[in-house]
C-alpha cells in the first residue's frame, strides 16, 4: 500500500473506520473553528463600522442641538422687539419646555410595557403543558 500524505483521506474501502471517524472529527473541528473565526472577524468589522456611524450620528445630534439653541435665541430676539427681553426669553423657554414635555410624553407612551411577553407566554404555556405530565 502506498504511503499517504498527512491530511490526505485514504480510499474508503482501504481505510479503517476509526481513521475515517478521526478524519471526520478533525475536519469538522477545523470547519467549526473557521466559521467561528469568520463570525468574530465579521462581528468586529461590523461593530467598528457601527461605532463610526454612531459617532457621526452623535455629532449630527450635537450640531442640531446648537442649531435649535440659535433658532430659539433668534425667536427670542425677534420677540424682544415688541416685548421686554426677559418676557421674550421666558415665552420661548416655556414653548421649548412644552415641546420637550410633549415629546417625552410620546416617548413614554411608546415604551415597552410588557418586556419579553412572547417569551413569558411560551414559558407559561410550556409549564401548563408539562405540569399534568409530571404529576
């Protein structure tokens, strides 16, 4: 019989079963390691990309906040033409806080009220099904 190179698969009819199983286990182990490495690499690449995107979004939010502050200041300056400055600033502040309160109320109403409700229902159903069978 010819000598086989390391890692070469011998013909099925000439190889003992334990050698085939060993080769299969080694191949599967290598395949799993390769898939895990690929998943780690892909996850890290995507995480880095998401972090960069998040940094740009945070920067945009900060610039928008400054823009809103200048817009409110311009509104207060326009009102100060016909009203005392302190009253113009107070009116703009009250409107801004009112808008913020409305947005907070909308956000509060959209929150998750029953977290993991599907999972809880499935577990409860499993318990109801299992209870009579184990008693």
